[in-house]
């Protein structure tokens, strides 16, 4: 697996987009009314080195439909980013479900299992 070090610009733009998308979600100015009533947290934004693609990772209680709804609204998010950030190219936004919290919860549950505790 190839690991690349992110540039300061990637990190800065990623954080700016993360805060902006979080703000837009909090204000709830969507065309889709389904999103307004769902609690959504933006956990991370990964920007490609050329700043043309952004992977936005979110967590939510409604895991099944939230990614579909958010990706349906991605042009709205791109428009909001274009209005509020000064970028040469506004990145293409794609939403993904962040499963790290579920994975960590599963590991914690396994470590608390009585069979595992005996082996530790």
C-alpha cells in the first residue's frame, strides 16, 4: 500500500472544506428535506494532490440513505464552496460513510469479551 504525505495546502484546503460543509449541513439549506432531519457529522476530508477531488467522510445514525442523499446534493455543496472559498478549481465532492468508529467499537467489544480477557 502506497502512503503519500499530504502537503500543507491539501491539509489546509481539506480543513476549510470540512468546516464549510459542516456549517452548510448545520444550517440545513438543502433541496432534499430528508437530510435536514438527520444528524450528520463530517469527520474528515481528503483532498487529492491536484486539489480537484475531495472525499468527505461522514458519520450518521441513518447509515443507509445518508450517503445517497448527500451525493445527490454534492453540486449544492460544490456551489457553496465556490462562493465562500477562493480556489482556482473547486474540487469534485464525493461523500463516504466513515466506518472507523464502528470498527473501533467492535474492537473494544472484542477486548471486553470474557474469553479474550482470560488470554490477556
